[in-house]
C-alpha cells in the first residue's frame, strides 16, 4: 500500500530541488546542432545551466570569461581543431572543471587521454550516464 | 542537491606504494572513508557487501593483464541489477588509473559500463597527484595533510 507520508516527503524534496538556488554550470563544446540540443535538454532536465559553443575558438572565448564551469562536455571532432585542444585549454584555465569527452570512436578518445583526469562518454550514451556525472560532482539534479 | 554525508572510496591496486600514498592522502580526512583491496577477489567481495561512491581501479594487477576488467564488469552488473529491481543500488563512479595501453580494452565496452574516468598513472606517484584527482571529480578540497 502506498505510504502517503513518504509521498508527501518526496513531493517536498522535489520542490526543494527545483527551487534550489545553486545551479550547476555546464559548458558544452559541440558543433552538431542536434547533438548539442539533445545534451542541453538532458542537462537542463537535471537543473543545470548550459553554455554551448561550436568550436575551439568559441571555447577559448568562453574560458577567458568570468564563468566558472563545474563540468565541460567536449566533443572530439570540432571544425577548427580537435576536442583535445579544448581539454588542454580547460586544464590551463579552469583546473577544477571536470572534463567529459563525448565521442563515438574509441581510437580518437585514446589520443585525447593525456591531459589528466577525463571522463569518457561513448555514443550512444544513456540518460543515466549524464545523471551519474552530475551526481558524482555533487551538483543539484532532479533525483 | 549537495549532501554532507561521507564519501566511501575503494582503492583496488596491488602496488603497496600506491596503497601507501592513498592512505597518506586520505589520512585525517573527515569527508572520506578509504578502503583498500589488493586483489581482484578481495575487491569483488567488498563490492558485493558495500556501496562505494568512488572506486579507484588499476587495470593491471597480479591476477592478469586486464584483471581490473572483472571488477568493472561486476560494478556495471550491480548497477543494472539495481536499476531493474528499483532497489537503491550503488551509484559508483569508477576512476581507472593505468598506463594508456590498458585503456583500449575498456573503451570497447565503455558504452555498457556508463561514465568512467581515466587518468594516466605517473611515474612519480605522490599525495599531491591523489589530491588533484579527487579535486577534479568535484569532491571537497582536501587540505594539505601535515
């Protein structure tokens, strides 16, 4: 039988998470619109604030700005260079930002693993994988 | 939403030096509890009993060239099982510490295993390196241990 008290607490916690003043700031570096849109939607559902750039130059511009990103999702194949350049830039400018490489090709990922700790999300990825990253980072999410 | 509970970490490595460095890095840290498994069997036993938040895993151990893969598969299995049964299962985040050659095998199965972090194990394995890894996965800053 459904416990109404438990349901009430669940409702309270869900609202508390929704109105939580702290939002995770996430950078998305992705050139393909549909994929960026999908990832952005998944992250917004987890209450994150997303900033999207299309290439290495855009990433450099954003990283020189005041935003403090907790997580950066970086696609490896970018039009003006490789995603590993973006990883290097993040390591130089934002040491605390956690980098998540998104790719479909294991061989490309292997080449980009020389820049410290990097999480890898292989395509096609599950929604749970995105949630796992946010949970690990102790960021506000919908759970 | 951020919580204040302690983080339960497991180190799976057969190298005594690495275990010692980790123990020193985590010594006196109120936010963390560190558990160490020096064999694959020991790691599998521990994973079956406790839900760890983070597992630091060395892929190459005495039991075989890719012995860590068994631990990784078991963690993935427990996660899937928990999801299917809707029972609160482990939300374990795995950090693989190895030479880059060992990553190739994991990459083939990375899709099934969820989010996995990789880091090259440096030749001068130090407390600062451990602290740097822990900070990069968003856990609270660990002050210098004196």
